[in-house]
């Protein structure tokens, strides 16, 4: 859910940039709809791995979340512009490339949040390993922000206190 809300917020910021700095006109309803729906079907493609993480489910190994969502949207009569936003949200890495401003915005927002979250988690896990955690396991970007922030504010000692449960 955190990722979806972030994609909506980044998408709306990109809408502002396009309109204020490039003079474009963006269908914000289409952007918000696509951003909210883009990963809805991931729940069918992943399962808990038992160690606090997730792995691709047997079903998800055969059918991707994009195909599932596009099929569902078509069956329910969603507007083609919104279907396209969802179908192309993987940008250049996906089978369908963004061919509208709205699709490009959501694709870039999804990539931005995914990259930011991944790098943030890797940075926090690196810091935790440096203070002795053998196999650090963070459950969210929020936890990673707490780890990185503690190191910034209080140094290695503050991070050690956080890990020991005293921070």
C-alpha cells in the first residue's frame, strides 16, 4: 500500500511539473486511477516466503500482475486510456510502452518509487550489517528511513542502540 500511495503522490507531482513548466495538459483522473490500480493484482502473484519476505507464487510464475489487471479492467469496461496506463506502467521494461502523457507519468512514478525504496532498503541493510546484524530484514521503507535517519542523527552509537532496542 505504501508503494501505491507513493506512486499516486509522485504522479501528481509530475502532473504539476508537466502543467507548470512544460505547458501540457494532463488528465489527472486517468493518472490517479492508473496509479491506484497499477499493482492491485500483485496479491495473486506473490506469497509469503516464511522468513518475513515474499516470493513469486506458483500462479504468479505463470501469469503476471499486469496481464491479470488488464484483463479484469477490460472485462469491467474501464476506459481505454486508464487500461493503457496500467498496461504500460513498467515503461521500457514492459511489453506495452507508454503512449500517452498519463501513462508516461505513472510509469516514471512507479520506477522512481521502486528505485528509491530499493536503494533505501539496501542502504539501511548495509548500515545494519556494519553494526553487527548478520541478516538484517527490514519490512518497510519506513523502517529503512528510521535506520538511515538514526545513523545520520546519532551516528554508529545511536544505530547500535536502535538495533539493541534501546534507541
